[in-house]
C-alpha cells in the first residue's frame, strides 16, 4: 500500500499475522481500501474462551512492533454468532488504519 512517502509491506504483515494467530482461530478475509483495512476471522465457540482468544489475538497484533510499524490503529469490530455444521462459530472483525 502506498501511503505517500511510506509503504506498508503487506507480505510481511501477513507473515506477522500468521505468527500471531492462536490455535482454533482462522482468518477469512483481508480487505484494503485506501488507508483502511478490515481483517475478518472466525473461531469455534466453546463457551466464553472464544472472546478471550479473539482479544488475545488483537493484543498480540497490537504488541507486534513489526506488524504495527505502519498501522496507526487496530480495533475490534462487531462479533456475531452463527451455527455451521452443528458447531457454534463466532465471527469477528478487526478494523485498522494505515499511517499516513
């Protein structure tokens, strides 16, 4: 992503994301639109641990200096529940912004 004088290298960011993903959680989509990005994922719901895992993943990304070097904000968006093949699944969204 070209952010003026700086470029966010998304191949490295994707690598950092994969290193920070906890077990049992998977990613579904990464969308980039100008300076904004959305990261969507899911986790099997086994109780309240899935919310803790999503928050731990968000915290791991925020504490990952190499991921956050060109990211100015990263926040948890809506959480939704659904049933897939008899399993309860929680879908989550992270909303981020690239530094200008």
